[in-house]
């Protein structure tokens, strides 16, 4: 076997730099943790969550617990309603001026810190913040639990958050712009299929981490971005969202394009220098790109731009 699926705990324990990996996973919004953790008692269903929230007034003090959530709030025009954001929130630039409630995972978050901002709404992520639900219910604080795993999920969430915060029209405009940007890319890809080599055949390896090698699997948000942009993820046959894979399996699958995240510190030259990688099409053709992983991996309002960025790279 070239790969095996590991739990999130095992992945973290095998990484050399724990702090950096936590930061990396935070930027991904870590919404891809096994959805089997959901139970009927949790308000994870978007429609039921939205219904219970819109029966009340629009929130005035929002605590946002992920960078992607904060991006959505700013995009729909709810920035003046944000009381605090999580660590690693860096877009838009104005968001960096807001108070920090803590890091992304439970180790750096506490209900006491959240309550210190007197929130009437907490924007959370499924798989990371579920432990806060019972406590928020005890204090009668409304919340939204993001379960976005795809582009369509994100578009739906943007509309729901716009409705909840009183900015539905702006939210619909944001989604319309996303759809326009993606449509332009897919139309260009369709034309290229007729005139040139089909973009869907351009194979892509997205390196999430390198020690050990972690990539994007079929159920990941990154895979949806790559596919929508007209590429073919070489590990789209693995159901796990972010599997650990062997170096041999990467070489065996011969990617034509390689993406490495800027936050990893890996450079094009260091990839080229890897033993055994010299015959990969991506290496021979110098199609290794260091990419802004904050843009590509966050399930937020910039997903149209994410698709366009990947499309431009694979279409060079």
C-alpha cells in the first residue's frame, strides 16, 4: 500500500514542528475532521440552525472562531458586529486590528475568554468547536456551526450568515460574484478542451505538509477547488480528506503540476532537489508553484479567487 489513513491526533504526533502544523491546519479551518462526530443532539444542520437564529434579532457582538468565518463576516458587511476573532485571522487587513479570543483549537480556547466579549452569537466550525455547544446553550448564546466541505457548501453558508446577521442582499451579491468568477474559469476550460489539451487531464499534486507527506484527498475542500479549476488531483481516489501518503506513491503518480503552501517554507528549489523527483513531469517542466495557502484552503468568501488562481497556474 502506498498510503494509509491516520487520525488527526496521529498526524500531529508525527509532524516535526507541532506549532507550525497547528497553524497550518488552522488556516485550513480544519472543517474536514470526520463528520461522524456529529450527533442528532447537536445543531449542525444549517437549516435548523438558521431557523432558530433568525427568530431573534440580528447579533451585535459576534465572536468568530476561525479565519474563514471572519472572512465571510467581512464579506457580507457584518464587520462592525464582530467583537473578537481567532488567531491567524489576517484577511482582510482590517480584521487584524480586532481583539483575539484565542487560537483555533480547544487547547487555546475557553468559554471564559469567549464570555469576556459578551457575545450574543458565536461562529464556530464543526469538528473543532463542538465542545463549546453545551456551554453556549447554558448561557443562551446563539451559535452557527460551519460544516462547509465544498464550494457549494460555502456559498450556502455565506447566504445563511448574511441572513442571520442582517446582510442577506450583500451576501447574495458575494455569491453571485463567486459564481461569475468560477463560470469564467470553467468556460475557458471548456474552450481549451476543444482547441488544446483538456485541462481536466492536467494532474496536480497539492502538498499540504512534507514531514510526513500529507496531501488533499477526495473529500477535501482543496480537491473541490482543483477539480473546479479544471485540474485532476492525483490523490482523488482516496476518500480521506487529508491522508498521509508515501513519497513513492507521489512519484508513481507522476504529477504534471505541484503546489506547495507558502506557510510550509518549502521552495521550488527544495522540491527539485528531492531525490527521485527529478523525472516527475512537474519537476522537468519547472511547474512547481509556491502558493498562498491562506487563499486556497480557507472555505470562505474568496473561493472564486481560489479557483481562478489554481486555474491560472495549471493553464500556464
